[in-house]
C-alpha cells in the first residue's frame, strides 16, 4: 500500500504543516515508526498526520522542535494554522454533515442547502455569480443523500423570517 501524497503546502497552513512533517521525516531518513516514537504515536498516525487527515498538537510540535532543533518551527506553524482560515472548511463540514446522526440547522434568510430544490439552489448560485451554476446545483442536491441513508439523521430546522 502506497502512502497518501502530501497535501499542497501552498493551499493552507495546515497543509504546510503536514507537508513539513513528511519533509523532516524523510530528510532524516526516518521510518514512520521511529518518527512516531518522537511524538508518542504509532506509524499509522504519523501517516495520517503527514497526509493532513489528523492534526498535530502542541506537545507533538514541541517534541519535534526539540528533536530537530528547529527553533520552534513546528510550534509556529501550528499556532498560525490554528489562527488562520482553512480554505477547505466546507469540505470538512460536508464530511461531518454526511456522518451526523443529528442535524440542527438555523437559518435567517435562506432555505438550508439540504432542503433546497434544484430551482431554488440554481437561483442562489446565479445571484452569487457562481462560475459553473449547474455543477454547484448538482453538488448541493447530491448532499440530500445524507437524508436518505440508514440510519437517517434526526434533523431539526429553524427558519426565521426577518
């Protein structure tokens, strides 16, 4: 089984941090198991950290800074990653939404995406100036599969008209 590729370090601070984990490990010619001992995790966790599936914590960053004598490189990256905007936030949201057993949705002015009809979604994307309206509509409507899976999530929606 081959390792999942490193995320693009230019895409976010979290991706840069994941990229640097693999960079430092491979530059030191360390196995995932050896690297894991430094931060107190198993090899598979190292792989998930390097692919961006998991996020490093402060204790792990400090251990790496000490081991590699980086002067605080990993802790700085971690600090800025926590402060910064994650451009993949909606992708993460969709993952949570698709696995949720309970959905609580509060909206002030729009019908929530999970409840939109194709025409309503199309109108929203057209007004927003989306580049590929039909692709956006298809993606939005595909999210409704969450409501059909088994077991179905419990959903509470509050719409407030302003």
